[in-house]
C-alpha cells in the first residue's frame, strides 16, 4: 500500500514539473489570444492532457466497464476538483499574499464558461444511458467541445499593445541552469528553448512535455489499480479521488500563477475550460478510439449506477459553484470556504460509497432518481 501511495505522489511530482513546460509552450502558442480565451482554450487543453492520458490508460489497461468507469471517474472527479479547489486556492492565495481583498472575475467569463460547462454536463447525462457505449457517444462529446472552441475563437476580441509588451518582457526573463540540473528537476524549457522562444521549439517543448506526462499517467493508473486492490475496493473509487487530484496538478499551477500575475479571468477560465475539455474531449476521444477498435463497451448494473451518480453530483456541484461565482461583486474567503466544503462533502460521499455505508448508498439512490429513465 505504501509503495503504491509513493508512486502516486511521484507521478504528481512528475506531472507538476512537466507542466511547467506545458505552460511555457502553451502561452507562446496562444500568445495572440486574449485573456480569458487563452485560459479557456490553450491553457485548459494543455493542462488537461493528464486527464486525457489517464483516461486512455485506464480504458486500454483495464478494458471495458472497469476502464470506462475509472476513466469517467478521473475526468468527472477532476472537473469537481477544478471547479472547487482551484478557485478556492486562487482566492485564498490572492488574499493571503495581500494582492487584493477579493478576486474579481468578469461576469462575462463566468457566464460564458459556466453555462457552457453546465450544458456539456447535461449532454453527458442524457447521452450516456443504457448498458452499452458506442463510438458515436464519443464522437458527439468531441463535437460539443469543437463547437465550444469555435465559438470562443470566433467571438474573441483583439489584444491590446500593452498586453503584448508585458508578455514580451516576461518571455525575456530566463534563468541560467545547467543541463544536468534541468534534467534532474524536469525543468524542460531551458533544455529545448535556447534563447528566444519560437514556434518550432515551442511545439517541441509541448510534445516532449506531453510524452513525459503521458508516461507518468501510465504509472499513475498502475498505482491506483494496485492501491484499490489493497483496499479491497473498485479502482473507480480511487480514480475519482486520487487520480483526479493528481491529474489536476497542471490546472492548479497554471491558475495559481495567473492569479499571482493578476490575471483572474484566465485563472478561473482555465479551471472551467479544463472541465469542459475533461467532460467532452478527455472522455470522448478515448471512448471513440476504444469502441472503434474493440466494439461497444458493455457496462454492468453497478457500473451504470456509479457513473450515473457521479454525473449527477458533478452537475449539481457545478450549478452550486456557478451560483457562488455569480453571487455578489467578487469572491472572498467565505466563498472559498464554501467551495472547499463542497469538495470535502464530495470526497466523503465517494469514500463512504466505496465501502457501501448506509447513508451513502441511500444518497446514491436519490441521485439516480433525478435522472429520467
């Protein structure tokens, strides 16, 4: 058990360090996008690669119902983590460092990404029904994300000259480190970007970061499977809590750094945009590829019950979080605490359901009753 826990921690560290390369490359590639749009698209996609890789590994390593349940557990659990923990961390960090008394995010950003996320989660609830999953389920989810990105890009405004100058100044601030130290600490940017960041080395950095994070996610899947076996519970429950938290490390880091730079719109848009990517693409692409290769995925009644409960609680948590975001003129400590309590309650429910505690089983039945048959 200790070994598997250490492996999970190790994968968190690898994902955390490699995410710096993601951030640097994605910021350059998305340099012409406005604040909020970049956070919801380029940053969100880059930081959500761990969820995509982990879902792939779960599906292809465990196969069929167990793999899909663990995959949706990772993406949905990560979405709840992103929607609750990341904004809470951003708020508490900004207030704690004395940068501001509260975090103010554009209502337009919250409405745009919040409503898009709720719509995507409704699609997920009504799309995945019955005991079998087909290739077109994954295709529809990917199309929903494609529509979202298209709308984002076509409605994007232009960047100001001041914003471009600030980013150029940030790009010029590079530190000198030895190649050996960079390798030991997985500081990828100095290795692949010598001097000025350009399109070629930015994409190289992005791809190498993806490969490293993909390998870490494969190790994460094995560690979660072993940990679940030692606890005597289904891998799904470990994926919902531990795998989802581990894969959300890049989202947390990017949002935190955006907040420290005063980019509150990007900090929140990254979290919400990552959730849309998780729900639609990080789940849809693996589902599409797997079913095209091996045929429909058959799900047991227990699997259907678990993922139905998870989808409903994801939607309810998102709606509550959306109300918290929109309520008032900004977000302070009270809102941060409310978001943290929601996530704690979610974690307690999942842990209790894993061991079939009475109240959790009854609450799960209530959640399933909310979905039209």
